[in-house]
């Protein structure tokens, strides 16, 4: 790994969680963290009967980083990362709930993130 870094090679490892939709997250983070300079956590959660894709930075070696959880979308052109996701709490558990219980559901015809239509 350090040899690759010395050669200016970017290495990407992925790890798929076995507990999709479960509130528990079992990640061998200690083992992975030792090798990785940066760790991103991607999670899909259901909120208001819609699936939402979330991203957060878990580790960024030798750097301060944004600790907020953000919604993201993959479009035909790029990846769009939105403002901090504050509509819900407990999002990383996979069982998100509205941050404000009186919060109204979004209009069914209005997507949270705009996407290109064919």
C-alpha cells in the first residue's frame, strides 16, 4: 500500500455490508482503517416511502473534514452531492425518521434531487 502511494497510485477498496436495512452496522473498521487514508460511508435509507442515497466521510487522514451526512445522486453527467441532510435523524442506521415529526412529506411529483430525464 505504501509502495503504491509512493508511486502516486490511487487505490480504491470497497466493502459491502451484509446488513442491508439493518440498524446494526458491522464493519471491520479497525482493520480497514489501518490501511486506508480516507474512508467514505455510503448508505441507502428509506424516508417518506422513498429511497435516499447518503454519503459521509468517516476518516480523512491528516485533514479536518466535513462531518455532515449528505444526500447524493448519480446523474447521466456526474455525481451531485447536496447540502447537509437535515431532514431526518438516525440515517446511518438505515432506519431514518423525520427530524421534525410534524414535518410534511414531500410532494410525490417533486423529486428531492433533480435528475436528467431521457
